[in-house]
């Protein structure tokens, strides 16, 4: 049976997210910590590595990985620092892009702003369910990854997003974004499944933002087509 491991990571370079990592300048000085992390993940011996890059950008991703293999310094982002480094150490020839993005009339920020304005008590409740962003002045890269992958963090983030259904419930305002969010993660799962179709005994590792971990693992388990492997079994304490 094919195996899938979902590794929750933080975006080392700011993206268009509600919460952005603000210490990108510290990543370069954490190389030994990153090596320690990738060495631990390598024990899973993945045969494929997938990342949160849009599937439509596969050609560009492959060019970037080829340049990295040829000696180009790693960019300061989780794809280069983690996926490229890990894949190179394992002798993998390709990194797989599996993300899906499309425009939506109601974005996550719109829903959050609505809740903050009209349902502040509910937003205060949901805000408590989001984990603290990594602080590399107080924790290592490994400890940050370990924290983002623990069961409580995963369950809290699942609850955080599920409760967007309660925001503007009278007109399903939160659901306008939440349906898109489910579609995005389902399409990521579909892209993962396509990589494994007509293959057996593959070990696929997905490196993806922490908010996706719980829902994608749920899809994997519900499919009963793959063995879900817990990354926590490979992260040293």
C-alpha cells in the first residue's frame, strides 16, 4: 500500500496569509537546525516529495530544483530549505507541485473582518485556536515544526476553520469562503492521489502549511486507499 506523510510547516517567506512569519532574516543562520530536521524526515525514506506550489507551476518548480542541484544557493523559503535539501540528499530527481488556487468572491480576510466587526466574541473564541507563529529567537526550527505537527495544534486549526460556518450564519457568509477552502484541500488531495495512481509501495511526503494538515489527513484516512504515516514518529524530542 502507498504511504503518505503530511508534514506541517511554516512559510519561511511571507505569503498572502493572515499570519505571516516575520523572521525570514533568521533562517540563513539556522542551517544546522534545518539539516537536523531534514535528516530526521529522511528516515521516512520518501520516494516522492510534494509541496505547496500550484500544480500549474510544475515546470518552473522543476527548473528551480535543477538549478539547486547544479549549485544555486537555496532560496529562503520552505520549498528550497526543506524540500530541495531533503530531495537532494535522497537522490530524488523531481519535486511535485500539488497546490490549487482559484479566485473567490469572499476571501479569508473578508470573513475574519466580518467576524471582528459583527461577531467579536465569536472571533475571540476562534482566534484562541490558532497556534503562535514560530519565534526563532525563542525556539529552534525543529521545535517549531514539532509544535505545529502535534495533535492539539492540528485539532485546534481544524476547529478554527470549521467554525467559520458560524460567521454570518444567517446568510452563510463564512461558508462562501469555507466551501472554497474545502475545495482547495480536496483538490490538493486529488493531486496527491494522481501522483500515486498505478503505483504501489510509494512513500509520499507532503510539506505544506500547518492549516492544511488536519483536513488533508482526514481525506487520506477517509479514502482508505493509503496508509497515513504520522510525522511525529520521526521528529526527535
